[in-house]
C-alpha cells in the first residue's frame, strides 16, 4: 500500500518490542530478525526504509536501513548511539518535544550528523522549528526513479555498500587494547574515539557502550597464525597449519573460518575489523606462501568485511600497502 500510494520511503514504528514488557518473551534476536525482514521487504518494493528508535541495535542494522529517526535523543541522552549511522553517511532525524532539549541539540547536530527539529508532541500542530545549521555539508542528489518490484530480480542476500570510511582529516584519536576485555566505564580515554579491541574477549554490550560515547569499536583477530584455545580453534584441520603456527591462507577452510569471524565481528556491533598476521609471505611460513598468495588472501578479507558493512584495516604488511590501497580503509602499523 505504501508503494502503491506513491511514497518513496517507509518508517515503521514500534520496532523495539524486546526492550519493553511485551508479554511474549521477545528477544533482541527476534527483533533483529523482524527489523531485517521489514527492511528487506521495503527494498523489494523499491522503497527506502528508516529505523525509528531501537537505539541498541543501530550498529547491527546500519547496513540494511537507509535513514534513522529518533524521538528525544537529547532528552534521554542517547544521541551518541547514532555514531554508526554517521560513520556510514546515513541521515539521522531527531524530534525534540521540549525547547530546552532543542536548544541543546542545535549546536551539536553538525558534529553528530543529526538533524534536530522541535515539534508539538501531538504531531498534529505547530510549532515546528528546525535548527538553522545544516548537519550535512552537502545534500544528496535527487533520487533516481526506482524500478517496479516486478523488474527487480531476486538475487538473494544483497551485500551492503555502506561502511565506515575514516579519513586522515578526521584526526581521530585511538586506543589499542587486544590482550584483555575492554571496560568502557574505566578504560575510556577522552581523547580517543577509535578502539581496537579483541573480537573474542568483548561483547555487543561493550561495542554499544563505545558507540553511545560517540566512539568506533574495531575488532581485531588473528587471521595469519593458528591459536589454540580460541572459541573456534576446533574448526581448523591439521592441513590448515601443517608446518608450524602459520595458516595455509590458500585453504578454503581457513577462509571459511575467517568469514565466520567477520560475521561474529558484525553481529557484536563492531564497525570495522583489523585482521592481524597478514604477512606470512615474508616470514618462514613452511608452506612456500608467496606475495601473490598474500595479496589474494588480504583482498579476500577486505572484500568479505565490506560485504558485511564493516570497514577493513590492514595491519603491517608494509610491502603490499600500495597494491592494497584500494581495498583497505585504514592502516595500523606496529
């Protein structure tokens, strides 16, 4: 009906039943599944889709929704949860019902990428006021006519083309802590926005806390050598690391495990991944791995991350930075 009436987009309401007393035991996983269903159905109809509220799942849903709507993020001090949307370059619209919160929101909207308006809570009458400063430096071009649903082939799962693309000019301070669980309440550094932390030791609650403070959570995991004792160590076969700790990065099973690690990274709410150990070819790897093998593997990791809506960081591997410049979004060196 939305499409048939000529609407270009839809903004479903009440998509956070799991965080309320719903009487049915609905879980966060149930909500994620339902919200992804709504987005998928909207896109099949050629309609853009917005996520209203549901702040705790923004990081997991930023790849499937096109814009975000919030009520009173300044009133409830939750505007920082929209950091993943800003990083993905997607618009956020916020409505405040109190003049004091509207006044608070206007000076901050450019930094947060949030367009704030003041509205009567009944949503039927004036006043309607918006901040004078535009939070987006340039407006997107007018949308091209969308194809009819019948003309869109069913291609199965659609890879996202939106992920965090940090720029050097962003001048973001960062913290690197991969040997222990990161505790935002005690380990947050006021000058740091980017937190590179261990994939397995940290939870979705940790990434949500980082995002709520306006930060970016980046998962790190070992993609080059075998580590006993990791949750997925049993998935590796002896053939995957035949000579020593280095992994055979040509092996299909190794790549499949790394795909699963990236999916875990995404499911925990990280906005980027930094696989380490990506320079086997310059080490005594015992398998004759070549620079070409490494380029193929590193490109695979970056591409797999992007398909999940994750930014990809290249750690070390200085000899191949030039060849991989178009594949990775940022770089870390030890």
